[in-house]
């Protein structure tokens, strides 16, 4: 009925795109309010009144939002048969992603979208006109982005961002560690390794290797709070440093996971040049990134990231051919590229210093 009406009025695809931000905002607000954590502690459900008083919200507005959230199938609305009172419950298959401390939690990603991406996207018109995000950062956060004053060194990016990266990276890193046989590398350094999720996966997959995470001071400080309490931590070391300025820790394999896409070509050339310089012959570089198809019209998840890299960072997503060319331009050989099974367009690429 709804589809029929929409197709007679406006195409559903356009209506969905036009109203998409409303769904996002409802997701942001209910996640910020920790609604799904609250409902998880009440498996028999809660009334709008109970939720509104626990969270100190306006009752009518709470009811309206809860009905919307039930309508878009993030929670369930039931009725107590005797009293006909409405109760709201988590849907187990979705709530696990919306609670803060589940292993596959998306809360970090949602907070990042709510607090960083959404305010910046409101300035997309300025970004298109100027070709950069300088004005967007200034208007959204009062932050002056310059080459030296990059966002990774600001308070905007910090704990929330690292948490978000850790959640994604913990899911994809075991696959990245296994894509190629890396057992011949005894010293691995994960450049811009953030929370250490990839480093722990590498240490677990290659018990004979030592693994170093090299990242900025804020990241190393935050990463220490997330350290898993098991034996892998013995072989994972954190070193504070700047990948553009400081000497790389020694290694015969340097890894970059979700790093190259953050930067424009000029910066990527600096990174690859430095990597080549610090490697001995026979050493290798491994890059893990989402790939664009060769026409740059898909897949959709990489297109979203490609927009984000323009709005948030000054980077871009690239095709396999572009990565191969970048690496070969800096003297790397034997380029190989494989998808990280089960993670869409996420790929691992490796190339050697001859
Ligand atoms: C997109 S995150 C990727 C984190 C991690 N590799 C992962 O896949 O989860 C980018 C990382 O690069 C780090 N980073 C940014 N600029 C850096 C710099 N100049 N020197 C060292 N690390 C840097 C950030 O602190 C952050 O941890």
C-alpha cells in the first residue's frame, strides 16, 4: 500500500534518499541516549513512560520516537494484553550491534557519524566549491586544519575515533593477518596501528614475530586502555611517533591498514618513499584498504568511504591498479592483491623491496 502510494507520487528510491537523514538522526539520538543498553537490561520490555523517566525525556516526544524506531525495525513494540499498554523491547538480532560493549558493537561508528561526519556533511556545498574541507572544519568545530595541524592531532579525533576504529579493526584484522603467508617476516611494524587490533591479530597468527604499533601519542595512550589481557600483549610493543617525520621502528614488514586512504597522493608518496627507505632488500609492505572498482562507480561501501575521505580527511579511495602503480612507482615489486574474505570490498595488498 505504502509502496503503491509512493510509486504513484514520487519514486521510493528518491523518497528514501531524501528522508535518509531523519533515520540517521533517530539512530544517533537513541544511541547517544543508550536506549538499546537500557532495553537490554529489561528483557520483558519497558513502557515509554519508564524510558522517559529513566532518561529524563519528554513523554510525548519519547513515544513518537520509540514508535518510529519500532517502525524502522530497530526495536519491537508489543502490547500487554490486559491493559493494552505498549511496551518496547530490543530485537535480539539488531540490538547486539547497538549495545555499547558487545563484540560486534557499531556504537563507535554511530557516535563517529553523529559527532564528526554529520556536522561536516552539512558543509558539503562549501567542500564542492572549494575542493577542500578547511571551511567545513572551521564552521563545524572551529578547528583550523593545516598540514601541520591535522585532525589526528586535534581533540575532535581522539577516544571516540579510536574506539570506532578498534571495533572495525577487531572484526577485519584476523582476516588481514591470514590473507597472505607472512611467516617469513620476524619483525612487523604496523604504521598508524591505532588500538593495536591488527598487531594483536598478527602476533596471534605468527607466534615467532615481534610486532610494533607506531602511532601518535594520543592513540598510544588510548590503545593502552584497550589492551587485551592475554599473552599476545607480550609481543606487541607500542611506540609513539609520526609516520611522516620520525624514524620508523626497524621491521622487515611494514603494514598500513586504513592509512593510505586518509591521504592525498603527495603524502602517500612520502609514506611509500619512507617505507622503501627503511626496508632492507627482501622486506615488504602490506596495505589493507577498501578498493574501488576500475570505473570508480562502486561498490557502494567504498563509494561512501570515498566521500568520507574527501569530507573528513584529505584522502581518497583507490582502485587496485592505482595501488599497484603507486607501489611500483616507489620501486616495490611482486605486487599481489586479495580480498579479505567476508569483508566486502576490503582487500590486502603486498609488495616487496627487491
Ligand atoms: C583510520 S585510522 C586506522 C587505524 C588502524 N590502522 C586500523 O586499521 O584500525 C588512522 C590511524 O593513523 C594514525 N595517524 C594519523 N596521522 C599519523 C601520523 N602522522 N603518525 C602516526 N600515526 C598517525 C591515527 O592516529 C590513527 O590511529
